[in-house]
């Protein structure tokens, strides 16, 4: 889990250029591991050893050139609610605009750290022009050039200094987050889980300010429901925009062990649902997909479920080893099964395979189909083990790790999944030099 930094500002000031600069350095490495498509507006970065999640709010606005001011205001308000720190980016080329002043007004009232970043300061002359931004009443500012990278170090130094330390919390109970687009039925589902008689045992204040894990005992299972500020205050924002679903989901996902991804059966597993899925996957959280409102689907032959399942699996390739359940919160159909499955995924995610057993299983498989020769070199995998990490990661030790290509790693992952139960759990496979 990591702190959340949001970049706000009007269109064209350079938010996404800056975002990409910070994310790419790191994603290049991550991509090599998983090979999964990336959301272009949400990613992880780190500076001086401190990891944080970065959100480019502007990235979620379509046709951002003629965006309404109102929309920006709403985004800023949401960023203020959900983020631990805010970068407010302005553009030295254009100077202060009316929209900048509006955003400043909102930000001046905030008691979260706000960093005014004057972008496009590509040379010393422009540094002098930047002085006008004192007029925004936000105090000191940082000058940077997202294009050539200058200045970003000072800004990042200042940011990581104020970010809270949010370690991976240790909890004996599964922490479930209910995520999905607006109107998927999340609140109804949570209410169904909680029941008329609230089975609350205790409230445990989370390690960060505004997240609370509430402990429940329901259907014979004990679990914590990650109740974020976002979920509790949901009435405020009803818009069906990707930005809101993502922003609301980020914190809940980061605090959870398993995400219950709810979708509306009548709307399907669309791109926005997919984005939330990858958010959870990238955070290495367990995932259960719940196709809700199944009561509204009229033609319910066996094939309907099969077709629906196949469609979802196509969208989530290559990580298809995920439970998909068809539920109705309204009729309470398979609600119990949903929780039971989430508990199973939680257990799968915590499995530690003994090294001996792992080698006994995997080495014969590797011997049977070794990594193909690459550039005339033969790779010999000698030993493998599960790493002692909070979620499943596996290292395969060999003479030439750099010569093992992505398809072979995928093959190892598939074999691993065939032989051990990691249903619903993202796993990582690394090649290491030995
Ligand atoms: P966003 O709408 O705020 O995300 O802005 P973009 O990142 O898309 O950038 C808008 C334009 O400004 C693009 O043409 C960028 O190439 C340009 N730009 C971004 N950062 C800089 C910078 O540091 N210097 C200069 N000169 N141009 C920049
Ligand atoms: P949220 O925005 O994801 O929290 O969604 P809500 O829980 O507010 O639900 C949105 C709407 O869908 C409400 O009108 C619910 O009554 C309705 N709804 C939720 N679950 C079901 C279901 O299983 N079947 C049907 N038919 N409607 C549902």
C-alpha cells in the first residue's frame, strides 16, 4: 500500500507529460515482469525509496480542451478528498488564467499538503517569469520542465517528505474492498453483507487517517470490510465518470487483501470496469468478479453464463484465473457464495509453498520443456522458490536469466497455476542469476 499523490490543473499545462516521466522509469521494469497493458493515468512511482501512487486527474477527462470549469472544480474536490498530497500544476507560458485562480481558491482551503508546480520552465529566463505565480496565494512554488526533467527532483524531495508512511498492514482477517463503477450495486451489496442486524464486532482505526476497517462476522466468516471515506460519502458524487470510479477505488484497493469487483450485468464488463480490474491486479490484490443484477438478465440458459464468462476472460487476458460469479444482491442469490469465494482467494493469496515441494513439482516440468535457446545460448534453471513476500512471487534461479523470454515465464506461471491453487491471485515470476 502506498500514499496517493494527485496531479490537478487545467488542461495543457503538462500534467500527463509529468506523470509519464515519473511513471515510465518504474513501469518499464514492472512491464517486463507482467507484460500487462497499463492505465495511462494511474501508476506507481517512487523517490528516495518511498513508494507512492500517482494519479493524473486530467487524464480522465475526454476532450479536455473544452472542458467546463465546473468539471475541473469537481475533480479537484475529489482529489482533495482522496489524495494524501496534491500537485497543482500551472503553465509559465500562459501565465495565470481564470481557471488557475478558481482552482487556487479551492486549494487554499485545504489542510492537505499542496505543491504548486510551475511547469514548462525550460530555461532561466522562464524561471523569472514564474514569479507571477506568487499571486495565486499558495506560497512558495516549484519550477520544473516536464519535458527535460529539470526541477522535478526538488519537487519530489518535498513531496515524499510529507507523505505518510503507509506500510502493508498486517491483519489476521481478510480485508475485503467492494469496488466497481457507480450503480453497480456496491452499497446494496455492502448492506446485504452487513445485514439488518449489524454483525459488527469492532471498529479498528486503520493506519491512515480516513480508512476504517470494520470487522464483521457473517455467514460463519470473519472479515474486515474496507470502508473508505469514498464509500461512506458516496451520495455526494453520482456521476458515471471513469475518473470517479477510479479515484474512489484506488484507496479501497490499496487497503484491501481481496477486491470484490462488482459490475452491472446489464451493462457488462466494459473498459471502465476493466480499468478497475487492472488497478487491483497491479496492486497484487486478490480479485473476485461479481456479475450483479443477474435477476435482470432474462435469457438465463447455461450458455448465457458461459458466454458472459468467456467475454470477461477475453478482456482480462492473460490473468484469467479469476473466479467469476453471477449474483443478485436484490434476491440475495449467491451472496454467501461470493463471500465464501473471497475468503478462498484470501487463503490462496497467503499460501506459502514449501521450497522442497515447489522444486519437486516445477523442476520436472521445466526439464520436460526447458526454456528455448536464445541467441544460441541454453538456459539452465537449477532451482526455484517462493519468495517471502506478502503476496505470491516466485524466483527461478538460472545461469542466464536475461535470456528467458516473456512467453516462457507465462508458461511457468500457467504450470504453477495448474499445480497449485492461485485462483483470483496475481502472481509474479522472476528469473534470477545463480
Ligand atoms: P495536460 O493536458 O495537462 O496533461 O498536458 P500535456 O502533458 O498533454 O501537455 C500539453 C502540452 O505541453 C504538450 O504539447 C506538451 O508537450 C507540452 N509540455 C509539457 N511539459 C512541458 C514543458 O516542460 N515544457 C514545454 N515547453 N512544453 C511542455
Ligand atoms: P453503487 O453506486 O455501486 O453503490 O450502487 P447501489 O447499491 O446504489 O445500487 C444502484 C441501483 O441498483 C440501486 O437502485 C439498487 O437498488 C440497484 N441494484 C443493486 N443490486 C441489484 C440487483 O441485484 N438487482 C437489481 N435488479 N437491482 C439492483
